[in-house]
C-alpha cells in the first residue's frame, strides 16, 4: 500500500532535486582564493599587466609572452586557518594547518628572429593550480535561549503521510530510508522525518500531523563541529602571441576538477522540565557527511599593450565555469529520551549512501583591468581591478522548480562585486622583495551573510641565474554567518576566518 500511494504522489508532483542545496554551495565554486606561485602571492596576485609568472596566466593569458626563455616552476604551500566563532555570546576558536603541492607548470617560448613577420613570438604553457583548498575545521557552541534543532525535523515532517515514517512488518530502517531516497523531490525530507520519528524525537497526533518531544520554555545548549577536506583544481592550456612586441594576446582553455568532503556533527542538550506523560528528548546528535565531486570547463581571453616601454595596460575576460557535479550523502541521528523513570537512546544509522542525480552549476564571468609601471630592472608597481556579477550564478537545469527558486534567490541576494589587487616588487642585485594588498567586496547585497575580504602579503626571492627560489607569506580575513542546520531554525554563528599561507616556489629556465 505504501509503495502504491507513494508512486501516485510522485506521479502528480514536480520532480526536483532530492537534497537541500543553498547559495553557499554555489559560492564555494564562484568565489576564488588567492593561490599560485610565491612571487604571485607575494604581490597579492596583482599580475594582470605584468606577466612573466605561470600563475599570472590565470589573470591574463597574454602574460605568458613575458617569459624570455622556456621556464618551469613548482610550488608548495603551508595553509593555516584560524576560525573564531561567536554563538549567542559564547566564543570558541579552532586552528587547522595543512601542507599541499599547489602549483606546477611550464612554458615554452618560440621567437621568429627572421624579421619576416610582425607576429614574432609565440608562447605555449601548461599550468596546474589548486584554486581553492577546502581543508578546514570549525567548532561553534553556545546556549540558544529560543530554538531547538528539532524544528528542522518538524519542518520536514509536517504534512507527510504517516506511512512514510512508520515501519511495516519485516521492514528495517535501512530498507525504509533507502526506499524513500529513491523518490526525487519527496525522498530527502521524508528521510529526515522518518529518522526523527523512529528516534522518538517526533510523534504523530494525527494523519500528516506531528509534534516534538523536545520540551519548550528553556535553554538549549548547542554545538556544531564542521570538518572539511578537498580542493578545486584547474589545469590551464595556454597559447599567446605578440604583434611588434607591443600588443600581446593570449587564450586559456581550462579544465576544472573538484573533490570536497564536508562532515558536520550538530549536538543539542537541554535540562528543561520533563513532559508529564510520554517521552522527553534530552539530547540530540545529528551527523552528516556530504561528498561532492565533478568537473568543469572555462576559458580566458586577454590582451596586454605596451603603451610605453615602462607602462603596460591589460584587459582580460574569464568566462563562467560550467560544472557538472555529483553529491553523495550519509546520515546518522542519535536521540536520548526519558520517561521520567528510565532513559533510552535511539541510534538511527541507516548505513545508506544517498547518490543524487548529476546537476550543474554555472559561476559568473569576470573582467579584469590592469596597469603596471616597470622601473627598468629595478622593480615594478601593478594594480588590478576586477568585477564579477555573482547574481548570474546559476544552478541547472533552470526549468526545475527548486533550481528556479534558488536562482531567483541568488538574483535577489547577490550583486556585482569588485576586487582590487595592488602589488610591488623591488630588486637588489640577485634579491627581490615584494608586497601586496588585496580587497574583495562581499558577493552579497547585504554583507552580513558574508563580509568583505581584506588581505596582505609579502615575499622575497633569490635569483641563482638559471633558477630562482621564492618565498611568500599571505594573510587574509573575512566574516560570515554559519547556520547549524539548513532549515527550520534560522539562528547562526558569526565566524571570522583568518588564513595564513606560506608558499615556496622553485623555478628554472630550460
């Protein structure tokens, strides 16, 4: 009977994405980190009109023409993330460090010295970079005076027929969880409601009507632990050519790779007055592990003009990145209850991995304007100004009702944001010293959800002749809000994330 009724319900509904997806999921791919070689990082990425560095082709692909010789580099970075959280006045902090090989690439330069053509130079490069490192740990805790996380499960359950949360004779929780997960659009909320019902967190007082066993009128101590691993990677194939050594044109074709695992554990405890009859829920722990993986494609076009021998101007276009992504989710719910005399614990661990249909994300395009002044062999000053309209971020297929609503939300909440990068370099014989400043405007119209980013950098390098060694330190910070749970309860922790990165690059002419 359950399967017949479920089939009729699904047949009359609009099929939509089975798992909850948010604006933050899209921004994970739309907002880029400062990555690359030590020289690039030491100048805060202000390389749009400078070139001559393998990471610079990610800003302006014409920059590969400013290599005098065939050239290769490899970079490793030490990442340190410091997270400070404030949740209802309780402050916590967490530190996480990781070491990563984040860049490797090479460029080959071909010069036509015959004088027969004005297009006298061609550069071909291949470069791989981790455009984002997702490794992170975060802990928030505090006493919520109003809301319990039970509202998340109650929100999913209300209106759901009781058949979807009750076990039939001979049916296990694993069987029912897997069966509900097969139904796109209904499966995910039904799974959440079923787990809560089977753990005695929720009870039913009529067909499609549910209530919670968490007692009201008191305080709720809540914790949220988040652990993430993974990366966004980009492999760029670059080709560029110059006209009369004045106009430099370049193009990249980029293949993107992403691999992301996010583990969350939300805990809540309360000592509120017990219900006089039935069960009272005293402790809740809700664990989720989300695995997202996929590939993408984008392209870059760029031009640099030598206005004079000292001054260069550049413009570059970065297309949207078109991602094809896959999500896999596993869950567990633990609830402690009491009837006033005995204590009970229900562990709902379906041991089922939800594998969701492939979906698409389109990030916004980006335009960068650049200028650089070269002081002969002494040094340089460079400025980049970039704009990116985050409101153009899209989930696809756009004719899906869930994605359509989410895209409309992003259109209303996100905006066209700018980024400013300023960098300088000064050379003293074989030594180079560098510094930079970086500012990224929040992608949100109201920046409480995610604030502006401010960053600083410094670096040093030594030229051995045919090889170079560069070292850079970069620091940036940004504030944002983090919800403990995705719906039903809107309370958030205020997070301040500070990134400290040390990068070492070895380069060689060949």
